[in-house]
């Protein structure tokens, strides 16, 4: 909650930005992996309709806790989100996530709801089914800038990979996560249909989800300009980012979800400007800056670990490949030098990756080198045969042919006019783990 007088100084925000690059556990231990999945929720009977949030919550909870230990939340448009706990080992992380995804798929199928893995819902108008003070204010602030924010909140779905900061100085992993980002986008793009809901037309971009995110407000969604000090990079980015909303009474009643009273900020107004000039609601506090950090959505976000947020939702035959390749490139010390070299010429190609995918020759070369290094490392480090085979097969089917999942969606659209992936392959995908 803002203060009636100046309460936050440069040293305060610098220290808070620095803490984002300090692991929560000071004792070194084995690397952990966390995964977050989002799916569109589509009614088999009425696919054009938004589903009732309470009914979705009841269906997802039927049967109790998930067997793999994951937790479920819902996004504003009814997208279901599965969050896994931090897990040691690729196979263990993928097994736990697959177990929970399969159980959730079965629970939703019992009530006639499919979990659809695609990055952008291009056929339903964006409409929220989740109401909180935060989301009300976010929607108002986004609407003041254009249609992208509402579409992002209600019509997008992603795969997020979380990794530890790594041993020693986190700068190398932070930089490498940004460097591999465009190549991974190009490899796994899965949202080729455009932003106008209901048109059913390809847009020319493979990853329209990212185009939507970047259209909201680049100050909070674009990649930062990297410096030699990751904490300094993050601090500069956060201070330059526009304030999205101000909580004027976090303990207030009637707003739900513990958000209190939230006021949208409708004009460009950076956090640095708030610190310098104040606002009619007051001056920012340390709590306000911490909350501001939760409203920033760049492709890589530090939270005492690294969140890689750039990937479209993909189906269960593909996401283990994305997870295995990303984790291997970032965490295997023998692979890191190859990943650095492979992405040296593509590190800044964010829009090109989202638009062109592997049709871009530099990104295609980078992808081939990254996959070659990952395939060799997975075999060497004892990953399961199923996971090794899945990565190798993806390299042959997609990377070598300069294709990505968006090309499959386009093929189906050209053949039969289908906008969404056919069926739900969660159950059928178990063979990758054998």
C-alpha cells in the first residue's frame, strides 16, 4: 500500500532486485526443475462457449490431490494451469508432470471438457470468467492501450520451464537463457492463427501468442537490454516498466483473492517516475515494488530461479522434448559452451523467431546445433530411452525439416479447416517415458 510520504530509495530497490538472483536455499544442492502448463478449456458440446469457472474448479479437484504432487489454478479466461513442484532430474520432472496432466485430462473429460494445447485461442472472443481486484484492474489498464491485454489474459496458453540459477555467479545462465530463447521459440511455435478471434486465418506468424504479449506494453513484456550485472539489468528493467495497478487498500474487503482495492494506471507511468514524483494515491513502498515485479512478464524472469516464459503450449508428445532440450542446454556444463556458440548469431532474434520459426536460416542452423548437443548429452547422462528417442525423433521430424508444431496446425487448417489440434493426446503420449 502506498505511503503518504517518500518511503523508498534507490538502495532499497537495488537490494530487492538483487535478491531475485539469490537462491532461496543458500546450501548448494542438486539442480531442480519446475514446470508450468496451461491449456485452453474447450467444451466438446459447445466449443464456442466460455465454461463456468466454478464447474471447472470442481471437475479439476474431483478425486483429491494430484498423484504427481502438482497444483492447479485457473487463468482469467478459464485456461487451466498445472504447476509442478521443484523436482530433481529430467525424467522425474517429466514423469510427475505427465502423471498429473493425464489425471487432469481424465477429470475434465468426465464433464465433457478438453484440455487443448495451443498457444492462442483464435476463435473465441476474449472474455474473463475469473473476477478479482487484480484482474479487473489489469483489464482496465490493458484496455487503455489496446486489445492485446484482454486477449493475453483470456486466450493464451503457455509452457513455462523453471530452472535454478546455477552454481556460482548466475550471470552466465541468465545470459544463456536469453540467448537460447529465440531458437526455442522457433523450434516449438504453436500458434499460427491471427489475433482477430473468429477469423480462422493464419497470420503469417508461427507464435501469435508472443505477438499478443509483446503488443500489450513492451516495457513489461519485451526482453531487457542485458548488462554484465543481471541484478542491474533487472533493476533497470523494473524501474523503466510502467506501473500497471496500485493497491490502495490491500486489506480491504469486497475485492476477493486478498487483493484489496486496486486502481488501474491508465497512462504510461514508470515505477521510477512513481518513486520520483509520487502519485495521488501516495508514494511507493517496498511492498509496492515487490508487487510491481509480479506484473512484469519478460521472456525470462528471475524469481530466485529463472522462469523461461517464451514457449507456446504444446501437446504431450512435444513438451517433454522442449523441457529436455532447454534444461540440458542451460544446466549441463559440457553442453553450455556449445549452446553459447550455437546461439551467438541468433540471441536477439525474438520477433524473427516468433514470425518465421525455423524458416529463418540462422535460427534453423542454431536449432540443429542445439539439438545435436542435447541429443548427445542426454544419451551420455543416462536419460531414459523414451526421452532420448523423443528428442531424436523431434530433431528428425521437425528441426531437420525446418518445421515446428505451428506447421502441423497450418496443414490441418488447409486440409480440413481445423483451428485446434484434433483430440487430446495426453493419454496416448505415455510411450515417450517408457
